C-alpha cells in the first residue's frame, strides 16, 4: 500500500497535506500519523478534517507509546492544548476508532484504553500501583496445544501484572499521589 503526506510516503496511510498551523505534530511516523490519516481503500468522506485537537490527541499516543485511557489522553494532549475538553477527546477517540486508526484495548476489570491500530499482534503489562498499561511486543506463539482436545483456538490475549519501572523506583504516578 502507498501513502501520501504532501510528497512524503508512509506505510498504509494517506495523510492530507494541510496540517493546521500550530498543530503540534512532532513528525509523521506510524504512531503520529493516526490523527490525520485514513487507509487508502476507505472513502474520503469518512475522514475527519485535520484539527489541532486531533493532532494533539495523536501526539499523546506518539509521546507515550502505550495504550491510553481517555483521561490520560486529556491530560497529555491538554498540556499542549489547554482548551481541550473531555467531550472532544471522547468524540475524537470514537471517530478515530471507527476510521480504523485506533483500537480499543479492554483488560479484565478495567476501563477501555486506546492504542494505534498500526500495532502488530502483541500483549500488555499492567502496573498494579499506577494502573498504567504498557505494550509487550513479544508473544509466546502458538498456544493451540493448551486447549482441551477437540477445541479450536481462534486467538489469545495475555496480560502480565506487576510493578512498572517507575513505580519500582518510586517515580511513578502512584508514588506522586496521582
């Protein structure tokens, strides 16, 4: 698949050449391009217009590199765009998910999180102290042998739980009273 950002090329996404002034995008890579991008095979009418809010939300995902809750998106993106409200965050997360740019991550007992849909198959680690979720790029592979005889495994999700490096070192959000 080929993509255009002005004259630049990326993998699998078409990005409008017009980025709003002060949009704050730190660069176009597979993480930041989610805010303004739409897969080429999708009709143009489904693409939302590029806005500073959408760009700030994309920057939030790019800067963290992990699944984020709507509240985390608001806190991170709101630092660059103080007028950003939670309703705007939810509206953009919903449209970006419908456009196939983000996907929902649901962990047992947790609220929905969002991550770029460009990630390959991976798993997650949740810190028991600060409750943040991190990507684990590795996968143990084929787990079909663990299923009872006669069962068909169609997929799997693995979540590890423990302490993140920030919380272990006393610098995590839980240690800072968050």
